C-alpha cells in the first residue's frame, strides 16, 4: 500500500522535536489512525531518493517492542514518515505529568527497550542512536515500544548536517567523537531509566542548570550519576551501574542486560501494564 499526503487527514499535533513535527492523522482509505512525522531537511534530490530507499527497510522491522512503520513519502522537500500511533504517548510526557515511573512498571519498560534494541541489532544490524524517554511510547493496551531508530544512514547524516546533533543522552565516548556502537545505546538507556526513576534528568546530581556545552563536559569528566542511596531496589542500582560504565569495554551489551537479575525478576512477575496505562494522564 502506497501512502500519499492526499489520503491523510490531520487530527492534531503530538509534538515537535529537534527537526521534526509529529501529528496524529487519519489514513482515509483504510480508516487507520497513524502518527505522521514531518522532517524538513536541506538535501539534494539524489540524497532524498536515497533516504526514501533506505527508509523502506523499516518495513522489515517487526517486533512487539518496535513501533510499526506504515510507509514514507516526500512532500516539497520534507520527508514524511508514517508509523503506528501510540495513544498514551511518550515516557517524557508521562513522567512529567504523573511523576516518577512506579517501581513495578520500570523494569518492564527497561526490558522492552533492551529487547527492542537486541531485535534491531541482531536481525537488522541497526543501532538505535537516539534512546531517550521521548522515543519510548506506550499504548492503551499496555504495550511498550521504541521509535525513531536509525534505519537510514543517509537520513541521520542529513539531519546532522541540518541541525545541531548533540543530545544529553549521548555516551561519553560519543561526545568525544568515537563511532556509535550498541553500547552507546546502553549508556542512553541507563540515563533514560535513571531519569524515569528520579522523575528528572539525572545530570548534574545537584540539579543546577547547565548549558549544553557544560553538560557535555560534565558527562565526560565528572563521576557517573547514581540514585540516592537506600531509596531504590539494589538490583536497579546494579543494572544502572552496568549501563553507565564510562569504559566501553566494561559496559554491558544489550544481551548481557537481558539476563541481569533486574530484568529476569521482572519477567517472572505479572504486572498490569494495561491498568497502569489506563491510569496515566496522557498526551
Ligand atoms: P527529538 O527530535 O530530539 O528526537 P522528540 O523525540 O521529542 O525529540 P519527535 O520525535 O519529533 O521529537 O516527537 C515529538 C513528540 O511526538 C514526542 O515527544 C512524542 O510525545 C510524540 N510522538 C512521536 N511519535 C509518536 C507516535 N508514534 N505515537 C504517539 N506519539 C508520538
Ligand atoms: Mg522522537
């Protein structure tokens, strides 16, 4: 099925990020509600065609922890990506409205992200590159899925050429110019889970405001953040320590994290994710 702009009716705006705007839309012919992301990039037609070709690989990414891809098209210089609409929204909005994520829900989220990362890398050799609370989405069935992963190398390059590509979830080695590996995603996951546990971004420990430059300096040179002692489960503290190793060789891989007690214990307990999703103030 080919998606065309003419077949989409905008229902509302979901948010805007660094270079993209996301709207809730109705695909009229199939009566399917979708999320449409519009990315404006300055790129030549040949580059744009390559992006469109590469984006098609997202059709092959099918996992219960990955947001489904419906299709992509171009409109006057914009790249349009249509994906599954997640009706409870992203974790950044959820914790900002509802406070820290409950301790029984958090390992379920960590498990979903780890499993999604393993799926992308083992089956498609895709490194996510942008793990953070706004890229983890929840729906009212209680499903947890990751979105905005790096399927198209050319899209990543074009966005980097058009916007400043620094993110506060970047690993110390990335900030210092080392190439991306799956372990960079593991660092970002650690920061993300700590943020969801604390209900605030973990850097710097005392919560003072820093410029982006100061923040990146801090991530590279200062001690790794930790949870306030004695207030959180020990297996969570250990899980985060495994993610937030500055030394890449010592940092866990996604597969190692999957067998960590924090996730293994969580898997043996049934949790009412649907009930939690219904209780959350969303969007
Ligand atoms: P950045 O651009 O830095 O990655 P971001 O992830 O917040 O930041 P976008 O990816 O443009 O920016 O998304 C904007 C907002 O739209 C998100 O914060 C999220 O709440 C919402 N959103 C994105 N995709 C979906 C989706 N598939 N379903 C529901 N809401 C979505
Ligand atoms: Mg996003």
